[in-house]
């Protein structure tokens, strides 16, 4: 069954990722020494008068700046989240990188509300994921543990064995992991969730997004999902008519069809309608046991639902989806 996961607000209790990969200069009340190109990291939530984003990195675009970032766009440009917070910034192209000597990432968070799913997305160099969910049940503390082995061993046999010779590797690691959490009691019981990403030997683990939230089981995924790439780069002509490439960002798009029971069509369509142009995670892998090590991550995407369409048919009805900004 394909399903959609809607993110919940997370409170970061602790992480073993330090700030060694961030700029060493923290914003202070006076920044006379700042020059164009210098970067600072903001660690407080407010300067007393203007609400700002904590744990963000800004780069000066003027000398002798006088304002808090990002209050004055003519003086500051946002670079991105600090290293420990990149796995919560809603972006697929930035990753939290382990800085601990073991190469592992250990993060403890508390979601707002009752979670049903935990996903790790955009993983690199991660051999195993462990999720510990701690909460109170019948007045007693309880912890449920979920694990997923991400190692893929390639066996160079069969018609396509020559592909493995090109890759020149005998193993790889999946880029995502998903867990269904069925046991957490209803609010106000908000669990503490500890996520441990085990890095490959002598390599630091990396994670683009930690997604915890509620979700909906939707329907069966039709084979034939079509990924495309939209590039925003342009060619501009100079004074002599020469074309010059101006590189810009690109975004991936995926279009596919989900088949739902006709009696559930209105319910499912309304769920999608309520999430249009908002970020969500879509797991189109068929099978309820998403935490199984046998479930591949090829049809697991995180992005913005940009369009939906469909029409009533027989006992099952297709709903066509287009998702942008995924990886």
C-alpha cells in the first residue's frame, strides 16, 4: 500500500553532532570586523526585538554590517542551516554530517503529537538505523526499538552482472529507511524518539532529512512512475551576441498513478487536496511492513505535491500525482 506522511513539529533535545563544520564566528551585538564574504552562525532565537531563525548560517554581503541577520537583506544572505540542523531544514540537497569519532549520528527529538511513522531520507554511508521510542504506558516507562539494516550486497550473477563490474563495488547502502510505529498511546503522551545512524567503517554517516509524523494508507501504486528533471539554468546573450550559460538550481519531478478503492476515492482525494503545494513524504512501495530490510527505497520520495487528478472508474479508481523537489 502506498502512503503519505505529514511531518510533525520536532523539538531537538540533544545530538552528538557538534559545530565543527560550521563557521567559528557567532553573531555578537557588534560586528565591526565583518567583511564581505564572512560567515556567522546565529544560535539564539531572538535579538530582543526581531524574531530570527536559530542555528542558521549567514554570509555578509557588505562591510561593517550593522544589523542582525537576516533583518537587512542588503547586508546578509542566508547560507543554510547549521550542520546539526540540516536534517530538519526541509531540504534534500543539504545533509547533516557526523562529527563524532565513530562516524555515527545520534539524535533525540520529541514530536508534537502522536507519531505513526519515522523516516530517514537522503542517507549516505549509513549501514544501519536504530530507532528507540520511549513513552509512558499504563503509568510505566516503556521503550520500543526498531532496526533496519541498509547494507545491499551485490551478487555479480545473471544477465546484468556486467553492470556490477562497471560500478566496481561489491556492496552499497540504501538511501532511506522507514518505520511504522503502532504502539504509542494517544496524546497528550508525546514520546521521546532517539535515532541512531551507524556510519560505514571509517566514514561519517550523513542524513538529509529526519521525518516524523502521522500518515495515511492510500492505495496501490501503478508500475511506470516517471521521474524527470527540471533545470532552471538559462542561456543569456552578451553585447556581442554570444550565448553564456547561467547555471541555476534544478529540481526533480515524479509523476505516477495510485489506484484506490472507488468507495475511498473522495476521502483520499480530499487528503491530497489538503496537502497541495506542501511538503510531504510519499512511500509508494507496496507492502505494509515498511521497516522490513527487504523493502527497497526506489519509490520513496520527499517533496511538494504540485498537482492531482483522477476520475471514477470501476471498483478501483486512479489518482494521478505530480511531486516536485524530491530527490
